[in-house]
């Protein structure tokens, strides 16, 4: 593997194994600069969403890089306010991003109505507004439900919280069997509970002469899981991309996996429709 490594989705689209996540990255120059910096360091994928409220800034960062459109991969996600009209949601995201299409369009959570929303995503994909479609925060039974409701397209990607304390082994195995790529958000454990200080990770990192973050990200890559670490600091963005000059042994992978406690920090997707309204992020329009 190297920074240009891609994984082939079940429809033949090739997706980078490493990308920049921009969850909680402030709109404006912060997001724009992070995207521009990541592309300068060789990243070729950026992951945003309607509810992140920074799609315009992401688009500006993409344009700053002056790269051919086909050379980079852009993901955005449909928020629940557009589940009744996914076409409107995607078209408005495209306008904010300044793009004619996105490479990957995801349902952000299994909110009520996700089954019908996904059927519309299939049509949007056929029309070329998105090259690949998928889901985020879906458990196995949510994916099975899509089939029951008439979905003809197996999701190309399922983006979930995935790190050594929540390795999602069962879900990863299920997705592998059904040719669905798993993509890890919060791959370092999340901002409040970052795993880089775990003594087991630090010990292995010291032995390999790399950073704990690099060990954790490499662990997921070698499991075939795409990673989208988030950072706004140039030095950290660069560090998170330097994953290809070392390799973990199977014993290393097993040792890291043993950290798992099924500790998921994101909201339980089975209860997402019961989540209090006041706890959801608010949509704020960018300048």
C-alpha cells in the first residue's frame, strides 16, 4: 500500500484508502485550509456532510488545489431534513461544493424513512449525480432491511465509528462477505477519548519508531477498512498520511484488536429517532 492506494467498490469505482474527515471542522478558512493542505500532502479524498455545515468551504479548498476533478474523491451525506427529497438534498450539496457530481453519497443515519430514501439514491446514482452510494451508522439489520424494501443496489460503503475500542469485527466481516467497504470515522477513538495515549499502543509505536496515531490508522488499513482521520493542523494532517513505510504483523493486529470493548461513543443507531431534538447539531448556512 501507499498513499495512492485505492479499494475497488462493488460497482467498480475505486475509492482511496485514506481521506480527510471534516466533522466539527469550522467552516471558512479553517476547513478550506485543511482541505487544501491535505491535497498538497497527497490525500485524494475528503469526507463532508450536510450537517457539518462546511461544504462550501470544502469546495473552496478543492478548487484551491487546482487538481483534475477525476483525481480526487468527494463524499457527502444526506441529513434527515432531506430524507423526504434526497434529490433536493444532493443537488443543494453539489451547489455548495461547486461540483457536478460527488463520488460517494451516503445516508447519514438510519432515520425513519431511510428505506425509501435509499431507493432514491439508487436513481440518483443511475443519473450520474453520484458515482457510488452507501450508508453511515448502519447495523447489519438496517442493511438487511434495505433488501426487504426492494433495494437493487448493495451499498458500496458503510461508514461507521471504528477504532481499537470498537473494532466492529462482526459488522466488518458481514460487510466483507457482502462486498461492502467499511469506512472508519473517529478512527483514533474520537476527540474526547483519543487512543493515542493507550500504553499498549504507545509501546508498539515506540518499537516500530512511528507514532501511536500511525499505528492505529495502519491497524484499520490492514483490516481493509478505509480511514478518514480529522485534523486541522498541517503537521498532524501530514503525520496521519505517513502510514505506508511500515507494516504491522498479524500478532500486532491481534494485540491491538484485543483492546476492543465494543465501546461506541456515537449515538446508538437503533435509537436515533428517539434522540432528543436539542442534542442534534443545528444547520447553519455558510457565507
